């Protein structure tokens, strides 16, 4: 195991360092990100679903670095074998997806962190927020049939919140309330709250709220002859059916799982074929038992978990015909009411600038391209950032890198004025001394 420091974002660590297979820690702008690293040196074509990652849940981010091309055939699913603090796929060549890349039900039980993914040219970062969307709020009433509240939608790369449990309350006195949905984190959509169901009972009782660190879904709470579903989570919360003698049966749990974090970087072309899927979905809440229950008795479904966060960075998007799915799970059903759905997560596609080694020196952008330093006039900055160029296209002798670095340090540099049109060409060359 090694500890790596010196870079402010995940992209720079994985691209610029030759990190060997194994367990490592990265200091990412003050946040410690523990990773589980695997390198694939040659082209990889998956024609059957691979087994990826170790058997330890919730501990590390799974990082898969493909040094050449990656092809995922139809019918193949790329997914960690167990919950992880995100899955990062880095492809130095081309990525062609004709199958499924998934973090559905792979959200981790962990506190969130702000995770810098990529440094923008203006110095800001593309990042995952530590705290995702809020969960659906609890329901409270002594005589009402209320569907659970939906978890909030994720924003700005954030995950979705968990749904609250439903409430089926028939008379009596005291506090009657369902469990609230949990907040999402950088590593997990929010978990679902447990349902509550009562029938002419005087007392205070509530369904349990879902975890806000991607943990257990909320357990439901019924009184005699009522049934409730649990909230989805890691694992799903208990659902309970109570008979008329006071006995309880622990069944109808919420589903196991939450939407997780998925990060993909592709330096070559990316092709997302028709019929392909990239997903990180939430899971359904528990459905309440209905056997041996009259419609006049309480039966309420549990809340679902929230969708995850998908983040794709690319240089060249040649085909984008696939499906992205970050939906929250559906709420569990009961005779009277259903649980709240999980909030949708986020799917974000970001084009990386072709020229990433860009420095700002004396209000002028400087890039090391090929074997030379190039100064880019301010009037052409946007074109340069978006399109760039290759020195080999300029048909000139390459200047020694170390000489250019010395010239740059001494403020004596080769200065090019580039005419940015359909074909780049040199209008004038001069030496500044």
C-alpha cells in the first residue's frame, strides 16, 4: 500500500501516475480517498460479465485503468461484485459500450466527501458534493392515509434522496408518524424511511427514518393487525406484519441497495451504442403484507432509495445512443398507501479540453504541446481551449523541451501567432528576447 500526494483531483492522479495494482490512498485536495487499483495493459473486450473488485464492502473506491481500448459487448454488465465507494473507469484509448455499466444497488455505507474529479482551466473543479439531496420528510397524523413523500432530486452531480414511508393511521390518539428518507452522500443515494400503520390505538409510535450515510433503511412500525413495509437501504429496513394477538412477523423488508457513484474518463473516442445502458438506480421500498387484513386496517409501503451519480468525461463523443438511468426506486405498496419514491440522481457528460497542460503566465496562456512551449494570444484562447492543435501539423522543427523551459523561465520564448480557422497555420514567427 502506498500513499500518494501532490494532485488536486482524481483525474490527474490516475492519468499522470503509474499506480500499481493494490490498495492505496490518494490525498485529493485534503480529502483522503482510499482506492483499490487494477491495471489492464492490453486491449480489453468483455464478451461475458467480469468479476470486478474484492469482497470488502464500503471500504474503498474501485479504480479500473485500461491502458488501451475497452469494449463492452451486448449482454455484458460491468459492475462491482459488492458495494464500493464508487467505481472509476479510466480508458486511455477508445471506449465502446454495447452492454451495461452499472452502480445500481452498489452505493456504499460511508460518510460523504467532496471529491474533486477534474480541474477546469479557470482553476475551478468538477466535483461530487459530500451531501446529496434531502430525503422525503416524515408524515404525521392521527387519522389519515398518506402516501410517502418523494426524495429530492440530485443536483450538480449529487445523488438523490430517499423516500419517506407511507402512513396509514385510523383513529386513536398520540403521535403517529412514518420514517423520513435519508440524505444522499457522494457515495450513495439516500435510504428509504419505514412505514407506519395503526388502528384505533392510543400511544406514540413512529416508523424509523432511513440512514443519511447510505446505511440501513428505516424499519416500519405497525400496531395490531396492521402491516408495514421497510425502507430500502444497506440493508433494507424490516417490514412488520402484526396479528391480532400482538405477535409480529418480520417480513416485507425494503430492498437492499442504493444508487452509487460512477466515474468514467475516456481519452480517445467514446461510443455509446443503441441499446447500451449506463445506470445507477435506487431500489424499491418494502411492500406491506395484505393477507388476512381487512381494508379498514392499516397497510402502508416503505420508502425507496435514491439514485446515484454518473460522471462521464470525454475528449471525443462519437456516438451517444445509449440510455442513462439514475432513477430513484419506487415506493412500496400497501392496501391503503404506498411509500415515497427515491429521488433521481444525476448523469453528467463533460467534454474535457484537448489541451490540459495549460498554464497562465503574465496573463498569457502557455501550453506544452509535443516538444515545445506555445504561447497562445488572448484573442484565441477559447478556440485553443476547445480545439487545440498538434505541433506535427505545423510542419516545423521541434525545439528542445529543456531549452524552451529555460527560455520560458527567462521570459525569452518562442511566440506563435496562430490563425484559428478550419486549418491551423503559422502567419508569423518571431523570437521575443
